[in-house]
């Protein structure tokens, strides 16, 4: 039987997992969620959730993966709890659902890059016309899925890890250049203030739920992506410090993306940030507002910076789509005994097809664009995106609860201790116990119910 593959070293794992975490969620979604959530108060909640609730879930996922060396479904069986495999199945479904719409947006980003790089700046003036052109966006989505499938088919160290090692550092350099640039624009500080000075009175279940969903999505948690990546990690590597690094990298890049975007938005609005919430918050923030800013720089420089920005967004998306595809592929390889290449082809085609309604949801089809009205969604794409968020929260809750109460925490600690010298007597061990057996399951359960009521039934209890 073919070997399962593994990361060549800890850096490979950390960069690939950080690559999974850092994606459209950081650069496209985070800023508009901040805008919707009212600015800095949202950022504050988000940071709190990332460190207190998500970090323990991450440690748990990686630990289960490394212990079992299996995909998320096989992992539960391997631990001896066959009845709990449904958690892995839910994760698999969530992965398919997420990639189905994520690939559409990644296709937009890539399409903007291609169009701007080839001098067609006009694409940015009419986002609606761009997304309604289903042939065009369909082609871009196919190309993006092809890239994703290509790197996944090359395997863990030869494809996923190599890609992350090149793209992650490039991404950071590109973002920093754009932050530097956006700070030189007039009114930049108004944007920074909106982003960083919290108005605590703005916190309600909308902000809390939004921040929690964003934290899970951004850290790729709750669906077993990190069980899968953890399954390729060596027993000599330190899970806690690796997870801490991944969390910091993801939060850090989202934070810096905000520093890049809000000054640009403020510049665009002449310093008036009150417009952000009403007109510009939403998926179009990056695709409408930013190109508008780039345009004011003149066609040459504007198109150059625009192309550069959308290339960056495409890079970030690619290391995430690769991790999303790897989850069902690892399942097909481990459990269905398929070879990697055919598994990649079959899964990629299925996911593309599942994504067709999302592809049509922004202008191409009236039905998929308007028939899905819920309190927090109107079209098919936002509906599945909201659904996926909920699945991640529920998955995260199930995974920590399983580890704490079914698998039992001493088993978790035993696996963490491998690669972490002296773990037994550390404060870290006590902290992880507290978070996993107490804070995470209970707070996640409560917040999950509140978010569900708010998102799907429009009932806001706080
Ligand atoms: N974390 C990715 C982002 O922020 O764009 C999205 C994602 C990737 C979510 C992988 C879940 C996942 F398993």
C-alpha cells in the first residue's frame, strides 16, 4: 500500500497549517465582518475568541490527528469510538460545502488579478456585471479548482508544503507593502481609528456571533482540516507551540489586513467611516471599494497595485483551498482505498458541481440570487456560507467535548506530551485542561444556540 505521506519537518507543517488558516477569511471576509460588526468592538471579541476558545480546539484537532494518523472520519474509529465518526462525517460535509463556495470567490479574486494585469481596469467598475457573467466566472472557478487539485495531487510534502513555503512569505511581504502604501493616503487615520478604538456599547449577539464564526472559519477549525494536517505531523514535534504559532500567524495577518484596508476605505470615503456599515460592508468591500481607490491612482499605477492586491488574495486563497480539498481526499485515500490522483479528480469535480448554485447566486440566476432570504442571508452563496459557519461551530463544540469527556483528557495529554519535553509539570497542561474540559465546551454550547437563533430565526437574546 502507498505510504500516507508526511510533512518533512515542523516548519512544513506550521506553514501549511498557517496557509490553511490564512485565506479569503483574513483578507476578504475579516474586514467586511469588522465593518458589519461596527469596527473595533468586533475586533476585540474576535481576538478573545481566537485565543480562549479556538486555540484549545486547534490543539485538540492536531492531537487527535497526530495520535491516529488518520483522516477526520477514520480518526474516531482509530481511537476506538466508531459511533463518534459522525463528527468526522459532518466535518467532511462542511469541507465540501465550504470549498464549493470558497472556490467561487477565489475565482473572482483570480479573475480580478487576470483582468487587471491585462489592463482591463474596467472590471472593477462593475462588480455586479462581472459576477453575473457566469461563463467568465465559471471559467475562473474551473481554473482555480484546477490549481488546487494540481497541488493536492502532488501530495503532502511535494505539493501542499512546497506551495505554502513559497506563498506564505510572499504574502506577508506583499501585505506589508500595501499597508505602508495605504498609510500614506489622506484620511488614513480615520480608518485606523474606526478599526482600533472600540465602542463597547456596540457589542450584541450579532457582534459576538459574527466574531465567533469568523474566528472558527479563519482558523480552519471545526471540520477536521487540522485533524488531517495533524495526521501528517511527526511525533517529535511540539503540538502546543506549533498551534500557538499558527493562531498568532492567522490573527496577525487578519489584523494587518485590516490595517491595509480601513485606511483605503477611509481615503475612499473622504474620512467618513459612517458609510462603511451601510453601503460598503459585505462581500463587495474588497471587490468594489478597493478597486475604486486604486482607480484614483491613475490607470497605470492603479492597475498595477490592483493586480498585485488580487494576486495576493489568490495566493492566500490557494493555500486554504488546498487544505479544504485535502480533507475529503485523505478520507478517500484512507477509507475508500483510492489512489491519490483519481481521488483528487473525483472529489474536485463533485465539489465544483456542488458549487454551481453559488456560482450563479450573484447575478446570473434570479432564483439562486434572491430566493434564500433568512435574517442573515439573501442569496444561495451567503446561505451556504452561513450554514458552513454554523457547522464549524458545532463541529468545534463536538470535537472538544469528545476529547474531554469521551476520549478523556489524560489520553489527550499523553499525546501532547510527545514532542513537548517536561509537559507533565507545566502550567500549560493545567491551562489546557481547564480550557478543554470547562471553558470551551460550555461556552461554545451556549454561544452556538445563541448564534443559531440569531442567524436562522432572527431571535436576538442578547
Ligand atoms: N481559514 C480559511 C480562511 O480564513 O480563508 C478558510 C478555511 C480553510 C476554513 C480550511 C476551514 C478550513 F478547513
